[in-house]
C-alpha cells in the first residue's frame, strides 16, 4: 500500500467521524489568518500565510492590525511571465518553498 492510499484512508476515516457542523466549520476561519480546529478528531488550527509575491505573515494572527514579519518578495506572476523565462518561475517557486519550510509554516497561498 502506498503512502497516498494510507493518507486517503486516514482522511476518509477522520471525515466520517465528523459532524455536519464540524465539517461546515472548516469552511470559515477562526479569524483572518487561522483555521478553526476540530480537536475531537485531531484537526489542529492552522496559521495561514499569504504571498502572491512572497511569504507574508502577521506577528499576531488573531489581530489584523499587527505588523507583518519581514517578508521575502518576488516579482508578480505577470512580470515573471512577461520575461518568457520558465526557469524564473521555477526558481521563485523553489525559493518560496524553502522560506515556507524554514519558517515551518503548514500552509502557503501563492499564485505563481
């Protein structure tokens, strides 16, 4: 059995244990930067990051008025595309992924 099959079975098992209310709660957030937890089935709250042009995160995820931590910024997708250099997309994606891993984020939203 592959890791993917095991993961799929685990996810299906968790979802089958959830109530409709718990499933619906995952469609909205705890606040602007965090997902709601469903502790009963082991789903933690996850702090989200934002980054159409780089990694961005608030110092206090529950407070939208808090400042962002220092961020790495890259050219926009349109700017990269206008270069006609595919390798730039790959390099930007690799560097963004390294930043996400280094800062130990579980989620990253970016459009490259």
